[in-house]
């Protein structure tokens, strides 16, 4: 078990990471309100998920399904519906993304339908087509930093990678890699 001083130090480092992300976003010249417009629509999703993050495990599972992204409030927010499954089971949930015009940043808030609660948000912005978002969460009762990166190689293919850090952001371990391919309009087969 970590001491209260260690937990406070981790949280203070997390605040510094988020402040760094805030400063980085302030340098952006665009307002950012349309950063996620590229993603509106239906996507075929392939996910690789690390079964036991930050444990030394190298066991990954594969899941496939769809992500449907809808614009809300004229693009100032959007909702992602995720439905993926594989031999390890099924994951369904939603991600509510909210734009803050004062900070020019987005908060990404995920809820699994299994738990029915929102996870701690990750906050950040896009710079030159790369989205980078940071936050604090817990894993097995221990505080962890979360980094979520979005990179699109084309208008029809994007990669989403979530990583955890248990050492205050010194090292990161990827635990969720999703590759999305746009489903052509009118094509409901995935």
C-alpha cells in the first residue's frame, strides 16, 4: 500500500502533467471546437486490450465491433457508442466528449454499461492532427496516470491508444489500442 505522501506526490505530478497539457493547448491557433468533426459517423473497430495493465503481463486479447459517433450541440460535444466483442467477452459503453471554449480543450468521459459509471476524464487537445489527453485514475485501488492519443492516418482510418503510468509519468504502458476504419455511408455491414 502506498503512503499518503506518495499518493499526494503522484497527484501533484498529475496536476503538473495536466497543466503542461493546458499550456500546450493554449499554443494552438484554432479554437478546437471542430476537432472531432472528422470522426462523426460509423466505424469498424478492432481493439487490442492488455488483460492486466501495469502487472508485467504481456497477454493481449482482440475484440471487434463498431463505434458510432454522433455530433451533439452543434459539435461542441459528441457521443461515441462502442460495441465490441471477442473470445474474452463483450464491451459496450459510451464516451461523452465535451469542449471547453475557455481552455480550448476537450474532456473525454467514458462509461462502461457493465458498471454504469463514468471513469475519471482525460483532458487535452489536438495539435497538428494529433490528439493527446491526460488524466488521473485508479487501477486496483492505486493511482495511475492515463494518456490517450488519437492519430488519423487518413480520413477513413484512425488509431486510439490508451496508456497507463504507475510511476508518475516517467514510463507509459499501452493497454488499449483501437484501429477504426470508416464504414461507407449506407453500408451497414461491419
